[in-house]
C-alpha cells in the first residue's frame, strides 16, 4: 500500500495537569473512512482538534503528506489548511449568522485562491451548492432560513469547496433527524468517491459509523482500546469496552425488514445485543478519570473481566488477529463470554 | 374507566410577524392509567408541543383550541392555581437536558424536598428524608452525600436520575418524559431506560415517552403514536407497529434507521424531501409530497385516523 495520507504517532494532549489523549497511533489513507467512537469525555473531539493543531499536543507527531503539522511553521501550516477541513456538530452555530451561505461557502476561496475573479468564485459556489443538493438559488439566503439538515449541507459545502484531502466530521450528523441523517451520510459517501479524500468520522452513533467506515477506532479515556476493520469490529468485538458499547445500543425489534438497497457486505450477525433489556452491568461512568489514566488499564473500574495485572500495567495496543488491534490483557483469551450477565 | 390523559381535537397555532404556524392540527389521543405510550416524530412534528399544552407551558404567542382533560378535569384554560395543584405533583415532566432543568445554585436535597414541601405541605426535615429515600429508589449511589451536592457536581446520567426521582416524589399519575435519554451516552441511556422500566413496574404510573428515536421507545412503550406535521399518522401497539407498519411514513422511517447488525447496504435508505413547513392548515395528507403511494385524493382530502383500537392509521391507501 502507498504511504498513508495522515500518520499519527504517540499523540498526547494535556489539559493543565489532566491527561486528555495518551499515546494515540493510527494511519489514514486517501479514500479511506475511519470511524472514531467513544463516550462523551473520551477525547474524540480533542483528538480531532489536536490533529488539526487547533490544540497544541504535549508530545507526538501528526504527519500529513510527510510533513509534521505539529512542528511546521505557521506559514506552512496555513498552506496545508486548505487540505484539512472539519465539519462540526451544530450546523447553525458553526455558520456566521450575518453572512449569506454563498459568502460563507465562498470565503475559503477568497483566502486560498485570491486571484479568482468574483464571477468565477460565484460560479464555484453555485456548483458546490448544487452538488450538496441545495440549489444555486440559495446562495443569497442566511443560515437562519435553513433547517438543520440544510445548514449541515452548507457546512459540508464550505468544507468541500477547496477539495480537501482530509475531512474530519465531528458528530456531523448527530443532531439531525434520522431521515435527514441518511441523506447527509450518502452525500458524504458520494463526495468521497468522487475525490478520494480521507475521512475521519467521529460519532457516538455506532450504527452510522458502521455504515460509513472502512475501519473503526474505539477510544476510551484518551487511549485507543480497539482498532479493527469495520465488519470485524461489529461482528467480533474484542475489548470489553467495545462489547459494552455495542450491547447498550437500543435495537429495533427484529421484525423490521432489512433495507432493500444493494448489499455489499454480508456481515455476520452480531451475537450479543438481542433483547432491548440486555443492559451491561457497568458502573455509569468512570470515577476520577485522572487516577485511572495515571497507571494501569483505564477501563479497569468498569470491566467485568478485570485481573490484578490491570491495576498496575497499562495494556499495549497489540494485534490480536490480522488487522485487529486490542489493548486488553485478556485479548488472547477466547473464554470471555459475550453476554454481560 | 376514566383515561389518565384525554386530548380531543387539540390545535396549537403560533402567530408571529410573518404569519401563523400550525404546530398541532386537530389531534386526539388517550393515555390509560399505567399505560406507557411512546410518541415519536421528527423535530418540528409537534410532539413536544402537545404535552407543553397539557402542562400549560406553551409560549405566550400560542393559540390553543380543543380539550385536554387529566383524570376527567379540563386543563386547557384552567386557572394557574388549579394547574399548579396538578403539575409537578400529579403530572410531572422529565426533560432532555437535566443540567438546564435543575436549578444550578440549589443543592439536590433542597430541590427535591421543595417539591414535597410545596405540594404536600410536608415539613422540610421529613421532606429531605423522603428525598434521600427516593434517590435510593432511582439507584443514585451515596444518596446522603448527593443531597448536599449541587447539580454541576453530578454526571449527566446522575442528574437524569435526580430528575426522575423528582418526578416521582408526589406519586404522580402521569410522567411525561421528553427525550429523556437523548443527551446521554449510549451506555448511560441503557441504564436510564432500564430505570424507567423498573419505575413503571413498581409504581403503576402512566408514562408518555416522547422521542425521535424509535429504538428507545421500542424497548419501553406498550403503544406507539407516530406524529408527522402536527398530526398522529399511526397509532398501534409497539409489537404491531414494528412488525407491520401501515402508514407509508412509518414504514419509510423504519427503513432509514441504521442498525449495528444485519446487512450493510451501499447507501443508507433515506426519505426524499423535507417535512412540510408548518405554515397553514392543510386539507390534504401532509406526507403526500414525499409518499410513493400518493394519489390525487391524498392531495385534496385529509385522511382521518381510523381503524380498530389495536392499530389506527391516517392514510387513504395504507399498507396491508
């Protein structure tokens, strides 16, 4: 395989004295979508912001096209910004209410392609508006005139106008209704196929991540605890935390017919979460995360499979089977039962 | 038997500079004692407004018509003093965001005790003791210590448990839970659903569960009402709704919901178009512009909710 587009190595972020991200390593290739899942407070957004150097990490490397973004000069970073774009969760809050959507989408062009004539810029903006399904006639309207789903299309148009090589979606569909969510997910899939951009898709919605991602990273208290191909992760989750996450997802009764769209993956059925009442026996949330992150496995307080070694030794992320990485002292055992009782 | 909540021909209009918005259009529903009814619909479908009307909490520019009766007595247009005897004690509400629905500068114990002092005339000391017992019941660990804490000292899941405790203090007949798990992580959501299930089992309270998430409702509700553009388009037992949705909107919506198991299609199924802007009273089916089964009749005649009590649908051409 060719060199990855993005290479993150040993990334660490602190908030004051508190560790937020610890030793994160992963690669992202052109055309690939990687899902990043975890609970609130696990560091998903912090990781995204550190990659874009919107936060300054304390340690590690973020190599984008071979250049270390964390150590390059301001000018070099600015030159790369056009290739690194982000779409945020709240589409209305991330648009300037005093700019028409045409101005908002055109602004990146003004900054990065200042020689473009006004007429050319308008044409590019119109084409982009059409591409995201809004229509060129919408350019003169203000964000408040749009619904949440339409605002999110504007946010995507603004991120896509410079044809970035990497797009980070930070909970980009989480605030949308389910019927609109599908439209936005499909739009992202289409745009990616056209441009071969890499996508880091951050979401707490595991089902949406499953539809979009080639690979999935599971993050817990600032550490990656499991990295696997999407189908492998959902079919055979290995980390106890991943299993607990999957078991907690409420499911529709199975009578709902399978969607009639063409199938590409015939994933094996997920064994665990059958009844809606199957609730994992987990304490609600980690208590005093700083203590848990200092030494040992950060998940040990909630883990039903905890061993003495988990208290003292932080499990490294190891390849348990081909392409399936797990940070758990018991990852090689097959005896872990799938039920959480 | 008198229904716990009985809503007849409820319409809610909001007037503003640019005209009026028809948020709820001639809606009728009943909730029986101890029944758990799920109300699902997308944002703007009017699901919250129906219950805000019942609680007398609509915005000042709302015009309401119709009838909302609680255990037989009319709530619409009732004096504030009458309403205040009922709401917060006999009808209670749990909101989406427990941080903004708790008072930030009052201790948990004070906020809980206040409910019983004002509604039941209980002395503060007894009320605080009751509050502690209620926290135990909703499985808040270290309840004694929690009474002396402020909302910001608790996690989101704990705050929602406190809200649930507060809603149960005066032995209500009806708890309205408006997106009670939407702001929570999936692991915490599972615990809150489990708690609501336990509460129902123990207390026999009726529960109106408002959510945009059919999967959350699926695990709890006996009966599900599907709302679209200010109307109920389908009313069926939970089992029936998932096995055999009859309204095209319900069927399409179910297809759109991505799952963590089963096949993974190349594209997510979607509903084409947008819900209608709630601008004017439509004498037509509001779903017609997005519906693959729509015919001329759907564009001129409003379908009424009809059918047996086990499964009603408002559609001229329902699915078999």
